């Protein structure tokens, strides 16, 4: 069924007066109901020009006093873009991953000349206007006791002391969890240096959930930041083994089945309170985690270090203390998938934009 919240436009198709007569005895037919079917229609984006007319008044006596109605405030004072147009461009580029050159072509189909460099300038100016909102979100995120981080590559041209082919990075910080309003912040930096998380997480105290990237090591040692690992990354390593293994019921599959049990528990407790989540994990999930730990200890030197299985065992062993830390606090997630899912639209956009 089509969504109930959509407006309905009714098209009534009726019989003619001649057709409303019975073919057998000539009696006028009586209406007994109707057959109703629905189709989905779309009205393409409608564009219009808003003309702001400011009335002027002058004193007929002295001829010196002239008053003009005040111009309403604008987001970008020296542009002819309304808030609606700016929101449309921002959503198209950053949510729907449309490059500005494609938007330029879309506007041309309506006979509007809106160059991509103009739209780029608007986006830069708009980001400066939104800075106070970003600052408030960042303050609230850093005051939380649970933050997640990740980073993804992006190619940027014309950077100082960097070749156009080199990679830069978009860093993502997020906050989520039970009874928590989510916050997601994207920050650009030319490098993947450890100084970036040190800057982005300055004054933060609490649990930090990240993957196994060594750049987070420094900020989690000798500070009030407690590192939490990502079970999804552990699972991914063993799944790589599973994909190339001829024995689909082998050791990698055994580990995957144990991890699957952990995720089933998380699915069952997702709507529970923070205290209930911790209690259930301590009672049920701990047994499975101990089983995984025992398996890792027994297979530590069984596989060549450079093999897929060897890498999976080493990664799981090294990350083990961080990965099991989600047991300590019911607000924590078993993995960092929330943040990775917020990166995915950016990754799709990166393929369309090619570079910045």
C-alpha cells in the first residue's frame, strides 16, 4: 500500500446517463459501490523567482526625508539564493552524493544558468554560517561518556606540499546509545596522523570505540580515555578466511558461529535499559567470549602469521582486551557499525565526486 500520509487526488470515473439503464428491463441502475485503485505520481521540483519589493516613502513638504522598508535578513546577504535552494543543493551533494556539475546540468534543463563554482562558493559560505551549530554539537559530544571514531580517505587537489594523487582523510566522530540523541561530526584533515585524534578528542573523558588503527594508541594510554574495540572488524577477518576456504565448516566458521551468538544477544537486548543490557551480557555473552578467548589461545601458533587465518587470529588476540570491554557498560555497542554506516554515504559520494 502507498503511504497514508501522502495527499490523495481523486479521479472519479462514472457511467454515462445512457449506460445507467438496465439492458433487460430499462430500469435506472442504483449505485452499489466502487472499485478503487491507486497510483503513485510525482511533481518535479518546481522553481520560482521571489521578487522582494521594498516600498519607498518621501516627505512631500521638506523633500529631504526618505524612508525605505527594511530588507529581511538573508543567510547569504550578497547572493540570490533562498534557504530552500541552499538546502536543496546541500542535500543533493552531501546526502544524495550528486556532484555539483550534475546539479549544474539539472538546472540547465530548466533554463537556469547556475555554475558549479557559484554553488561551491555558496556551500563554503553556508558551512561558515552553520559553524555555531557544529560547535554546540561538538561540545555536547565531548561531554559524553561514550564516543566512537573512524576515518575514511578522500582525494583533494591543490594542497600545500602534497601531490594531487595523495590521500587525505575525513575523520568521523559520533555519539549514540540507549536514551541518547545521536550526534555525527565530520572533520577533514590532510593526514592520518595520531595528532588528529589527539586534537579532535581533547578534553574527552570516557569510552572511545575505534578499530585497530594504531593512531589511537597514544591518546588511550595514560589518559582518562578507555579504548573499546570493534567486534565487526574481528568478524571481518575470519569471514575473509571463510570466503576462500574450501572447508566451509572449518575453524573460521566455528569462530563466526560463536560471534553470531553474541550478535543474537545484542539483537534481543537492544531495547533494554543500560543496566539490563550489562546484566544480560555478563550472564550470557561472557560465556561465549571466554570460549572465543580459549580458542584463540589454543590456535595462537597454529597458522603462519602471513596467512589469512594467521592474520585473523593475531588481530583478534591483540584486540581482545578492547573488544570485550563493551561488557563493562550497558551503553556501549558491540561494534563500531553505527559510525561506519554514517561514513557509507560519504564513500558513495567520493566515487561520484572523484576528488575535492
